[in-house]
C-alpha cells in the first residue's frame, strides 16, 4: 500500500532536486523513497556531494583485499570464455 507524505520545501530546492533526479533517470519520489529506505537500514543521514561506500561494502572489500593478500579465492586468469565456463561448471 502506498501513502503520500507532504513536506514543505523551497520551490527552488524542489525544482533543482527534480532536475537532478531527472538527469539520473529518476523521479523525485524515487530519490526520496531511496533516501528513506537507506535511513531505515542504516539509521544515519549523510549530507555529501561525494559518493561514499556503505559499511556493508567496506566489509566486503576488506574481505576481498585480505583474500588477495593471502592468495585465497582467486581463480584465473582464463584464456578463453570456454575455459572459464569449464571451471565454473566444475564448482
């Protein structure tokens, strides 16, 4: 079930936000809903122009870096797509 949220915003802020969303192929509702979902999940609000990794992604990358350092879970390189397919089928 969907509901409507009424908020107060400066006209210029709304217009600029709609324009930025449109440039990304989104609606302003998409942006607001994504922001609300992220707030629910992380319990934080971040104001930044610079993209930032989520804590979950930082954990995944740290694990991958550790595996690389210890030469674990690394496969390939493969010379052909068929060689890669054969390897994946054997797993």
